[in-house]
C-alpha cells in the first residue's frame, strides 16, 4: 500500500485511471487471482477402452468465483467497473504492467476477455443467467469473426458445433422448455429409443457441453479465459438464489472467471433462507411430536448454520473473498488527501476538520475526531459524497457568498442520512427551511414518541451506530444553520429542549406518561414563545397537589407576589434571622454617622446596601418587629411592592424574571427566574427579525419590554382546569416576535421611549454578527448541563442570613450561566482550560473572573474584522462576548464582593463588573449607569440604587431548599412539604 493516497473527488465515477484507484491493495489482489492462467483438464472427449468419456470425472471442476464483499454504497459496482475497464485496456494494449510487478505467475499473466456486468435484479423472471452468458460469449465470437477472423472458418464451425451440443441440453435449465424433462412421449418405446435417451443424455452432459463451449470460444478468440462480473445478487432473494445455484451447478469451468459482488451478511441471509425452506413445516412439526430423547428438533438450527456455511464455502472459497475496506482502513495506514481536478490537494484530516466546523459547528479535537471517524467509516460512496459536497466551502471566503454551496452540502448530508432518519421515523422534510417557531415542538414530539430524549436531544453522533449517527449529524447541521439564520433559536433550544432533557437525564421525569403530561402542560408543540414555556415550567415544578411547594428551582424561586406579606414573622425570620428591630431603629434614629454605621453592621451583609440607601434618603423606619405595618417596603418587599416602587422601563426590567403561579386553591404565588430573562432575550431577537425601520423596531421592543414586565399568572397542573386567577395581561396579548415587519402608519406617533436601556438593547441586538455564528447543539447542551449542575450547587450552598437572598441568587445564577457559556464555547474551539477555570462559580466569582482573563476580555470593537482562519476562528467565543455584553445583566449583578458575602478579600465581583461594563460599552457604544430610583408609596421619598441587586435582596425567598425531583404530584393527593401536612393558605401563605 502506498504511503500517500490522493482521491480526486471529481473523477471518482469518471474515466478509469489506475493511479486514481483508492483500494489499490484489493484491486491488486483481484487482478492477481484473475490473471493466473487456468489449468485445463485432460480432453473431455478422450475415451479409455470401452469407457465413455461422459462418465469420466472432471478433474478441473473447481469453483474459482471471487467475491467482492462490502456494504451497500461502498463502491462495489465502481470497483467491478474498474476491474473490467483494466481488463479491456490491457486487451487493447493500453494498461500498464506495473500491477504485475512482484507477481509470480507461471507463463506470465493470462489473456482475459471481459463479458461485462450482469445484474440479476434486472433479469426478467423467465430469463436464465446461464443462457445470458452463452449469448454474451456467442456475441463476442460472432463480432470477432466479422471483424478479423475470415480465415478461421474451421474454428468457427467447431464453435457452432459446441453451441449446438450445448443447445440440446438447455431444456435442463429453469425457465426453458417444459417443466418436466420427461414428458408424455416417454410412454412410447420407439420415442424413448429414437430421441428420448439422446435428449436425456444431452441434458445430463450439459455441464461438459458448457465447458467445451467456453473452451472453444476462448480458442477462437485466442484468450485464456472470460471474466464476468455479477452485481447485486444479494439485494433480491428471489432473483439471487437461482444465480447462486447456477454458479454451484454449471459455472465451474476454469475458463470462466466470475466476480461476485455483494454484502456477505446478505449472502448469509439469502442462503440461510433457502436452507430453512428445505426443512418443511411437516418435518419440523413431526420432530416436535416425538419424545425429546428421540427428536432432532434441537439440532435443526445448528445444522442450518452448518449447511449455510458449507454452501458458501463451496461456491466462494474463503481465500477468494476480498473485503472492500472503508476509508478509515486506509487512513490508519496512509496519508489520504483530496483534490478536485487540478486544485491543490488537501489532507483528509484538514477536510474533516473543516467539515466538522463549517457544517456541524464542532471545533474541539475530540469532537472533530468523532466526526472524522464516522465519515471515514461510512460506505465509500456516502463518505466521498460528503467530502465532495463541502469542497466549495473549504476556502476562507465570506460565508454569505457561499450560501448556495452551503445548502448543497446540507442537502447532501440529509440525503446520506435519509435512511437513518427514516429508521427513526423522522420526516426529513422538516429539516428543509425549518420554522424556528415550531421546529423544537416537532423535535419534542418525535423524541417523545420514539423515546429518544436521552440519546438524541443533543443531536450529537456518539459514533456507535451508523444510521443514528447520521441522523444526529443531519439534524445537528440543520440546527447550526438555523442558529445562524435565527439566533433566537439558540435560546429556544436551551429552554425548550435542554431543560427537558436535563430533567429526564437526572431522573426528575421517570415515565413516558409524566413526560407527555409535562409537554402538554408546557404547550411545547405550539408556537408559543420560550418566555411562556419557562413560566409554565415553573408552575409545573411548583405543583404539589392542589397547593404550591415553595422552594428554589432553576425554573423559578418562590417569592411573595401580592402587595402584602401577611406572615411577616416568617418573612423577617427568613431575611433577618433573630434580629432586634427596636435596637436597629434606635441606632438609625440617632441620625449620626457612627450610629447609622453601627446599625448597618447589625444587618446581614446582603441587606446592608439596601438599608444604607434607604437611611441616606431618610426613609421612615416605623416597623417594630410586630404585625404588618411598616414592614413593606422598608424591611421586605414583594413582586408587586417592588414594581410599585420602581418606574418606567426599570420597573419592566425588574419584572422580566417574574411570573405568578396559580394553585388549584386559587392562591397566587410569585416566581423569579433567570430563565425568563433568557426567554425575553429570545423574544427580542425575534422582534428584531426582518427589515424593520428603526422607528418600528423601537416601538415593538418598547411594547415587548412593557408586556414582558407585567407578570401574568400560570396555573399548576392541579389548578389548570379550575383556575380563574386573573392575569395582568391576556395570554394571547403577548406581542408576536415572529412577524417579519409591519408597515408604519404615516402621521402616527410611535410612542418610542428615549430610555437609554432601550437604546442599549437596540444597539446590542444590532451588534450580533449572526452570519459568523457556528454553534453546535452539543456545545449548547454542554453549556446547559454545566449551568444546571452549577445552579443546584448554588441553591444548596445558600446560607440563611448570609447568602440566601434573591439578589445573591440572581447574581450567582447569571455568573454561573455566563461561566458555563464561556467555558464550553472556549472548549468547543479546541482550547484547554485549567482546573481553576473549570470549577463552577458556586460560592465564589473567581472561576468566572479567571475565565474572563483567559479570554482577555477587554473593551474592543465588537465589529472588528479579523483575518478568518476557518479552523481556528472563535465564532463560539464571539457569541459569548455578545451575550456577556447584554445590557440587562448590569441591573442584576452585584457591584462588589462585599455586597454578596461581606468578605473583604479580593473584589472579584467588582473586577467582573468593570470588565462587563467595558464589554457592554464596546458592543452598544452607550455608557449605562444603571441608576434605579425606588419610591416610598406613602410620602414619595426616593432612594437611589446602582442596579436592582440590593432591592432584590429585600424580596424574601419562600420555602426551604426543594429537592431536585420536582414532578408535580396528582392533583387528588393532599399537599405534603418536608414530611408534614400543610394547611391551605391565602395569598402568599408561607408553606415552608
């Protein structure tokens, strides 16, 4: 085998060229077997004394059929064609002799004559392959006689005589003459003596006649043997069996060399089927009736194995079986390169890397190795189709200029994967121009029906089974393209697919029935936005019979929703612990700096910033630790009181993560979650679709922000049928984010706000270079898995009166999400990370800060053009930078480490926020100050805050740590939380 193999993707099916043959080793083995001179037997007519020659043993009767074994689509037909073309060229004196070097052949290579290819699947039922061979040989002889054999009349007459003798016995073959060899005429003795025995003798001597016929034809054509290729015998059991029987019975002459192509596994099935047919049902039933110690029924199956093996050994001896290896066999032994025409050759490894990157969004070495292994192990035809389809995309041109070639490559992958998709019962038409509003619902329904959530939801080939690997590659490539065209689909994939897969993978959903109920509750198959999906998920996870099991979950943390906190004791205990409110009031009332500082030091660290701003603004501290009066909004807040104290778009931003959950008892409960912020980002990415004028875009974003910031109610499964809890807005009034555009009415005021937050969002959306995105579903799935585990750890690490606060939870959640995105996108580019960076930021911000420093996050132009190296570019990392720059994070992030824990160690939170502001400014060209005014509803006093962090800390988290498994219990069961019965309560009743 050569050290280097160059495959011309343009001429794989073109003109035969010896140096272009990929499987040169197999080709050489076949040529060596074919070109060995046949060994003739003694003349078959030679008689010995009174013994007729027809009774002599045919010593040269030997099956020399060569089997070319390979899978479907592995290039068997091409390989046969190349063999026959070589024979034709050598007969014409055009083929090189280099193949015969180092071959020991007595008398030199034989002279061969190609009879072409026979495909039994194209033979009519009445046709017989032996007759076809006879006809092909006769056509060859007749053509030679007409062309240049006028002097060989005597030899031609001899050939015709052999043909006549052969014709007399043709009635022996299936499909020729009467079904019975001995008809009614055999009752006439005169017929038997005159003609019958002659016909019977001709039939009995058919094989010898065929032998002589072939030999005479070779002598006339001055060749040593004929070569006939038989293709696709294994694809039709009905047509294939007669061919195998003809080979076994008649085609054993050394002057007719057969090439039999097919899949050895299918040949085994074909032969096994026929062996079982010999075991009639009457015989099998009879064996079952006799006593076990006398029955052969237990030996039938083993004997079928023996008969099957012996049959194949007889017609194709093991040494004549040649396997066509996939490309992976050659890649392990030689350096493979590809080229098209006269273009520069590119190594297979480089082409595989670029295929993985451009089509599948995979750049990590282990992921590229998986794709490379799959492509090389595919049948040759499929493998080369994939490599050929991506060739136009290998240049470092602009992707937008290659959209047509990209579509061709995608279509080729879908075509190659069509069988795998069909096996998995997925309609491949769903992958053509998929609708981002419904595609994940389609996937959810399919994966639920076929129980594929675990193996398929990441749409990543595991390299274990060809059909499912190709199906995963096809869907994955389609999603990579969809993410590029519709970036909001990235977030929809997280929220509509990854969240559900995580629940299944971790055992939160254990039965198909519960999964179906969950998907029905989420309304996942509709075109509803992700913002609604995650809100329904929060209601699902919070359900405990007819009540609400309050706790902290990734879908939402339980918080009070209404304007009042009736059970202020539980709220004050949760927020302040064993706190002396009277002493605190006295210190504040002293109105001097030392006393105020002394009062603030009594507070949990996470609440000092909140009360510091209130005290500086002269707020009234009338609450004495008893009753409700004065507790809200000074010592604690609800979603409604927080919203009432804020104004403008800040109030809407603060309520983006908020929703209400309505139980079966009609109580309204609050929920607060990062997932709703992500759903909001998906929504505004949808609003930004199409060619909108700046004015229309601003109006629609403003409307969407206001709408998303009005928490509405979502019923639990137990309360869905009876819930009439009012929503702040009607469900269907959510602004559609999928409309491509809308005409502006002339003269109508758009009502656009001049708020800087909205301006920053618009510029941030505009800064996304979607065409450069190359994000694989597996990368996004890994992000979500890392984030999910980090969130669980964050929740478990929250400590009462130390870090168990909503603002801290939101800060930690955002940092954990951004860290997961940074780490996994960085790794997806093939980079390695150290253990410090790999740790999740659960109790500390330092892992994320280290990740930012690794990425060298700084204030750079978001639109900077860089030289694109298609293999080592940072599309994924650029996406992280864009997400990191989102103007919304600044409202929720802590400004300093001390604000989180009271620690005076390294201010990692402050360093992160500084880097965040730089990155956000680079993408938006706006310097947001995130200033927030919070108003006292009674006297109108306002306090100024830098963001929402301190304000959120005043909204107490309800319920203790909930277990991960949050499947809602059937609505008929009584509500049980933490092992004790819980009475039903009104609004915001604390069931913890």
